[in-house]
C-alpha cells in the first residue's frame, strides 16, 4: 500500500513537471495575450466562431453534434452509427442498440453526441455490457461500429475564397499499454510504468476489475482504449506521412462539408502505408473550432513549439472567421457563446458521472 501511494505521488509530480501533462488552463495561459491581441485586431473575440459556416448552419457555433458532422461525410468513409436520443426512453434506445449490434457485431463504441476530450467514450465488448451501458446514460449518444487499425489525427485548412486546402498537421496516436512479467498485476504494472503512472488514477479507475489480473510474461496489455492525449495516449508527429494521395483523400472528405475551412479529422486506417495512399480512411470524428493540431503534444518537439503552433493556429482561425463574416457568415453573440460553453460544461459533468458509475459496476462484478 505504501508503494502504491508513493507511485501515485510520483505520477502526480510528473504531471506538473512535464508540460505534456499540464491541465489545459495552465497550458493555454501564456497564449491569452496573443488571443487578446487577435480579438483587438479583428475587433471581436467571437469573429472566430464564423470559421466554419457549413458546420454552424446547424445553429451551433462552438459545440456541434457529432452525428450531424459524420452524416455529412461519404458513408463509405464513416463507420456505421446510430443516434440514441435520451428523449426516446430507455426501452426504445435498448431496442435500437440491440438491432444495431445484431447488424454490426461487437465491439461497438458508445460516445456522447455532444462532448470532447474522450469524456464518456466507452468500448462495448458484450451484449450484456451494451444493455448496462445504454441504461447508464441520460443524454444523446452515438453507437458506432468499431473501426480497427491505427489511429491518426489529420488537421486540414482551406482559406475562404481558395479552391484548394492543405494538411497542416498529422498525428500518430499510440494507446497506453504495459508488458506483463507473470508476477505483477496490471495495476502494479501501470504504477511502475514511467509514463502510464502519470495517468494511473484515471487508467486504474477505468480498468475496474481488470486491474487485478496478472498478465503472462511478455504479454502486452492495453490499459487505455481511447486515442485521446488527456487519457494517456502518446501522440507522435507524423507530418512525414503527408502525400499527394492523402491530400486528395482529405480534400474529398472536407468537400463533403460545405463551408468547412478549419478542423481535424480523427481517423482509423489499416496501416501507415494505407494512410500515405489515402486508402480506407475511416473517420471517427470531425473536430472543428475547438480542435488542436495535435502533433504539438509530441514530447520530442518541446513546449515552445507547441505554443508557437497554437498561436499560428488561432491566427488562421481568426483570419478565416473574419473573411467569412465579411462574406455574410454569422458569428456567435456573447450570450450564445456563454450558453454553449455552459451546456458543454454541464454535459461533461454528466459524462464523467456516467463513466464513474460504469467503473463502479465493473469493480463490483
């Protein structure tokens, strides 16, 4: 027990020592002067909300429904999904979920229709788990077929008035894992791992009873299921994967979203070679205004590179928003922005509460 507490303390100290693990508010704090100057230059802090008129045509400026963004993309490029609306009642949602599972098979991914940073995203591997998880949520969720392969984030931009866009960031995402020794439990391996220990409370909470298992010597155990940096995934700069074929494939996806200028496609693909060829891309999510050029989180690139890249990213967003607003695109009012952000915060709390109940069930079984 003493060793466990010591390792948790080490993980906590590492999270504050290494910039890669800083909370968002701390990481973004030095960028506030740059954002303030951009707001002064363009005479509005909210002009940036006009960056993607095609997405905001749904009436949302900051928080957008995943279901609407995915539905606008070519069906062949999106894993099949179904929207389970909380207003439909539990019985109807369970019937929809069972029918979808029968058609698509397992595993499946359940994720909030509104939300971000991996909050409330679960991998479902059994029919019993499907029914339990659907019953846990009281908000709209997507149930989506699981797309195997490697995961990447591809950030694409197109200046208003220009025909062609370009890829400006590619990130390879590696899920957290540990290697068994035939002696220690998964929990002990996580606590002993130099990187996983930084996310130990979250990883152990999500692992539930699996944390007590003892893997065989040499067995690799995946201890995180989401390609989200804030939940333990290791991000690597993969801009060397940019090719003309990939540019064409991403441009085709972007063209399906009329009025889309700025955002990141989170995709799964069979291999790096397939990514370079632009073949078999499966879009998990399309993140717009709130997206980051996630290669900045590669620890090899350094903190200054991250800040420099984000300053440039927001310069693009403000400039694109300014150009779009001059062309007649709407932007959010202060009241609309406050309401959307407040709604997102409330939903985040509900997502985390549901995830907590799910973990407690896993421990008790």
